[in-house]
């Protein structure tokens, strides 16, 4: 008779019990893999969100920089020097900020390491190898 508090170890179970436990074990394994996949996608989505936000900010500032350049050209034609020089200084500052934001956004995208859930794929391959009797697992 077995103790109801302490489950039987795999070494004391009969073949029939082990086979009957297999579907439950496979369902548990699939649930764990899906949870891992969900967590990995959530982490990648975080990096993508930061990168997209920074690139949108860079594009917005580049748009304003274009407006400043146009204003500088208009003022440069209309007046000799001082007004358009100020507009060109604003343009240069906006471009520098846009470049810095774009570089930070690109670096954030590179942290994603691709769209595929590589950790989950590796884990599933290990699970498949274990089912085939290959690889490292507890005997």
C-alpha cells in the first residue's frame, strides 16, 4: 500500500502506471512550454515597444527639423543673415537629438535577437530528444 501524502517514485511504479501517467505528464510539459513561449514573446515585445517608441520620436523630431530647415531657407532669402542662422542652429540641434534617439531605438531592436522564440525552441528540441531517449536527462 502506498502513502497517499507521498507519491510513488518512478522506480516503484508498474509499466501500466507509467504509461497511464504519460498523457498527464505530456499535457504538463506542453503547458510549461507554452508558458515559457508566452514569457519569451512578452520580453521581445517589450524591447520592440521601446524601439518603436524611440524611432517614432526620432521621426517626429526629424519632421520638425525639416520644418526648421524650410523656415531657415525662407528667412535666409528674406533677410541677410541673423534670422536664418538661428533657424539653422535649431535645425542642427533637432537633427542631433533625432540621430541619438534613432541609434538608441536601433540598439533596442538588436537586443531582441530576432523574432523567433529561440529559448523555447531549444527547450522543445531537448524535450523531443528526451522522449526519443537522446540527450541529457535523469535516468
